[in-house]
C-alpha cells in the first residue's frame, strides 16, 4: 500500500514468538560469551586478542600468507580503520608486514611473517582445544552437523543481504 504522498507504507513488524525469542536470546548470548571467552584466553595465554588471532589465521591460509587489507576487513568483519590499528600492533610485534601492492599502489598487502607464523603455530593448539571444549564437546555428532547446516544457511542469508538483497532474495 501507498500513503497519500505516494510513499510505501512500512510493513508491520514481524515480532518473534516466544519460542523464537528464546532461541534468539540463547544464540546471541552464546556468541557473545564465546567470543569473550576466546578473547580472554588468547589475551591471557598468547598476548593477543581474538580479532588479532583471526587476522593471523586468515593470513596463514592465504596464498603466500598475504592478503589485501580490504579482503582481511571482509573476512574478519572488521572496518578498515580497525584492521589498520590491528595490523599496526601486529607489525610492531613482528608478526605481519605491510607493503603497497606492486600492481596497484592504492592497495595495501599484509603478509604473515615467519615470526607471526611461529606465534600462530604456538597459539593454535590451545585455541582449538578451547573451541572444541566450548562448541563441539557439548554436542553429539548429529547436533554438530545440524549446527553447521543452520549456520551455513544464516551465513548465506547474511552474505546475500550484504550484497544488497534481503533474505528472501528481494532488493
């Protein structure tokens, strides 16, 4: 429907029912607590934040352990500003190096150094063990598969939406 001035009327909110609210509150709390627990452990045991760990881990899997900052920002879901501050800290520790892309001087490439690789190799076992204890151990194999399937669908809807579409495929 349209208003008198031709504007589309806002759709009525699609409120969550009681079951959906309970699921949402549980998911949101789990994600918040998980991120906080991982961050605290990494800070305590490795002297880095969870965000810094994700940057190092993503670089470790990139070709030549190198990625443009714009790609790192997308993969870490961080702003370019946050990523710039983070890579500055990591660079001061000798864990990454930054340089202009030789094929496009406007692009900055970030490379995981040998020291950064060594830090990641040292840190990863404790991080993975904590993820295993907090996410996988409480679940059966079937629940793990369902969790993965549900999150793949959510991730697909989120990435589709960020491309300018809503979850139903409408722009």
